[in-house]
C-alpha cells in the first residue's frame, strides 16, 4: 500500500500573489440546496476539494444530473431526483453532507441517512438540526446510526430557538423552511457569511428570506424553487491561512479574491502582533507584510463575528515562534487542540488545560514526522513546516485536501519548499 505525504523544508519569506478559491463551507450547503431546484442551476467559483467531490457524488446518487462546465463551474439539474436516501458510505466521510437532509425533507417530506462523519474535533451533535425539523412538523427516528425523518402532513412554519448558533443547523432549517407552509422564524441563528451566501442563493431561486447575517432569520415558505446562476463567496478561512503563513515566514504577499470584512478579527490580531495589513476593498485584495519579529497575544474563539475557531490552530502555529507568552481559549469545539501534540514534536512549547492553551514563543522549530489530525490542524503543521529547520513530513494529508485546493502549487509559487509524494506503508 501507498499513502501520500507532504515533505517540507525551511524556506525564506513567502512572497508573491495568491488567489483564494470559493468557500468550502459555502459551496457544500449550496450544492445541497440544489436539491430544492426544479430547473437548471449553474454554480461558479466551486472549489476543487475532496469534500466537494463527495457532495457531488451524494447529489448524483440522489438523481441529480451534474456536469462540469469548467474546473470551477458546475451545471446541476435536480428535477429528476429519484430517492430520498443518501448513501451511507459517502455520509460517513463528511459531516457537512448532513445538510442534504433539510432540502430532501422540504421537497419530498422525507429523508433517510446515516449519522455523519468528518473531522474528529468534537461532538457537534445533530440534535439542533433534528429539533428544528421536529418544530416544522417532522418526526425523526434514530436506530443505531441510521436516521429517518418524515413529515407525513408536510412541513409547517414555526418559531425555532437554537440553543447554540449552529451554522449547520441554521442552514438545514433555513432550507427545510423554504418550501414549508407559512412563516418560520429562526432565533439565535448563526451569522456567518456562509449563511448569507446560502440565503442569497435560495432567494435567487425564489425563496423569501429576511435577516440572514443577523440572529433572527425569517423564511416565508413558497410553493417551489426554480433555477439560477450563482457565484460562491471567497473562502475566508483559506485567506486567513495564507495571511498567517505570510506573517509567520516574515513574508510579503498579495491575496486576491478575499473579502476583508469576513475575517476582521484575524486582521485585527495580525496588526496587534506587529504585521502590516493593507486592504483594497473595491478590488477584494489584501496585502500583508511582516518584516520583523511578531509579538504574543491572547485569543478567544467565538461564533461569527468573533475570532473563528477554524483559524485557531493556524494562529497557534504562528504564536509558537512569536515573542513572549500567548494564550488561546477555545469555546466552540471541545476537542480542537489535537494539533498541540504534533506542534510539540517540532519544538513548540505549549501547555493545555481543558479548553485553554498557553504558548511560549521559541526562536526556532525543527522538522519532524507529524500527522494531520484534522483539516485545520493540518494547515497549522504546513505553516510550521515552512519555518522549521530541517525536513518535515506530514501524513494523513487527506484531511488537508478536504479544505485547501492546490495547496502545494499555491505555496510553491510563493517560494515554499513543499512537495507531495507517495510512500510505502
């Protein structure tokens, strides 16, 4: 057997230009929402990612006809969907695949699946999703890991309060409510840009949605949704990762196709620790430069618009070689410090207690054999490998490829010494 690994050697400062792809966390629910469309849909800016490939396979299994017009543009026709049962082997690979349940339930009043898989970064229960579906008149039955949801009399609008502003639950309920009878109000809804992008897409198809991006979203059910053309928003987490990589290497990088307002907390923290960040909002460009040793800081992850949990691991990697002692508190996912052990193998000095981590900056990291334990942990290890003395080998890179398209090519163009190879196992 063979497996792919990343091999990295210390390089100088990253320099050049990198273009950000469409957002993974926006593309996946929008692809799922195509189940609701009764006419042709064209999506632009779809990222080339493993997770996207899985979602496309899920849709094809359901009966959608999908054609690649280019590497980032898809034509989707879901008018002839033939089944409400999603393939268990695909659902097990990716947690985000559960967002097809809302569209299936909305259009066909029933949906069958398996409990979703994905990164092991915490419980991330689907209880809030099911609570929302039940409030709309559906009944859900769970037999081991099999889930059956049915609304025998159709879905009916209702007021739904989320105990936590879950992005996935907000998306699933919003899609389910789009064809429900009457009005649905989601309170304590997630506010992420990906929620706004999904609402924009649904609205183009004929949905009536107000308040996306705020804590209260109102959906007035309509009889049917049609087709449209839509461009996926830029991936704010990918953009933040390249900004942090530039800063960590003391580089100077121009980042294009990025919306600065979507990553305001990350920009603020970079400026606070000594990096230079300049924005051109009209052209969606950010310039970042870091030509001096960066300082320590304290970070607390929060739901949007707070500091994103999806950037916590990458910022921790940066802080391992910054001056002084930094502290990070993770409040969103309870199991998101798995990268600490891997960074420690590279010489990082990090102590954890519960959901808190203390990072003592060191002068240098050293190369080591490490493992990507999840998507963002993998990105953090790639960043560490950019500055570590000697050779770094990263295994289980399928996690990284779930969220970063053309990573090796993009980093190589910026001057990174990185390559992907296959090795015997």
